[in-house]
């Protein structure tokens, strides 16, 4: 996963205009713009999707509002803080992440561009437009909560990338994505098991899939007791014939396998009770 972190004026200004004000000075600026340029202010709201589609070539039809914000001292302060925030994120980004993701996803992760905004917005927004993923990030980061932020970012991206499933199949897909990122990736990043983390309504499905999940990860049968002990999930090894093919699958292929074999893996009739 090759990551670029960018501070873009248009995206930063749009978030300043249309999210909750992060300071009294920003609120006053917005009120002044609204009072004097109400039509232009309103028109700028629809620009977000257009700029995210092709930010490199984006030019607003009317840049009045953008220029006024760009020239303000309030914006200059926020831009300076956001540039500093970008450097903070770059320093905290864990280079081991690619290695772990490649092992879990079974393929080379895609490249992504992150658009940084003020961390005072406290947002992580992953959008899929015309099959293109864009990420807006503005969250406070520390070494202590970095692994959680990384996991939240990755699972948000993977859920946007793998979004073709419906109904009960979607529950199975969500459970496997959660096992991959909230559980296995977080465990790798922290060296502590995170298999108790996740949505309560997916716990039943994850426990049913777990033996096949270990096979998918390439864990040999003689090592599975160690992983059961690590993750506090126990199953009878003798009831699960070892399927060597699973370790050759990527994540989507494993999801398809579990869905195709759901009657044998999961008691489907109980899904509505979750």
C-alpha cells in the first residue's frame, strides 16, 4: 500500500465551510461570508464530489468563496496547522503495515491518497466515486492510539473495496473483513490478540468461520492449538478436515468460499437471530 498524504486547498476550504466550526474565529468568518455571499456559499456545497473525482484538475465554476477563504488569516492559520499535522501522520505511519496486510489479504494492497484536513474536525471519511476510493483524514494521532487509527482506516477502505454482497452474504463478508482487519491486523500491530474486538452481531459468524480462517492464514494443523489459546477461541480440531487450498485464496476468494459453503460452515437458519 503506497500512501500519499496531501493537503489540498479546495478540500480543506470545503471542510471549513461545511463542517462544524473548529474555532470562534472560523465561525465569524463563515457568518461574514454567508451574509455577503449567500448564493456563492450555497453553490459551493455541491463541489465536494466534483473535486474528489479529479482533484488534480479540479477548478470550481465560481471560485469567489474559495479565494475569500484562501486570503483570510483564519485559513492561513488552519493551513499551517494542517501542514504540521501531515508531518505528524507521516512520522507515525507504521511501515510494517504493508507486510502485515499483504500476508492477510494475500495480494499487494492498492495505492491510496489521503487528503489531510485539520485534526480538530475529528473525521475519517472514505468515499467511493466511480470505483475510485478517496480518504479525508483529520483525526488526532498519538503513538498510543496509532494502531487503532490504522485499523480504522484500513477497514474503512476494505469495506468500500469489497461492497458487492447483500443480506446474509453481507453479514458473512463483514465478519471476515472484521477478522482480517479488526482482529488479525490489530493483533499483528500490537502483539496482543484482538479477536474479542468487533461488532457483537458478527461474533457468532466469526466463531463458526475461525477454523477455516486459520487454514486461510496458512496455520498448520499442529499449530492451531497455539492460536486458539492466543485468541481465546476453541474448537474441536478433529471435526475440521484441513483444507490446504484455502491458504492459496485471497480475501475475496475466501469470502466467496465461505458464502458458497455457508450451509456447512454456518447454521444459516440462525443468522436472523444474531
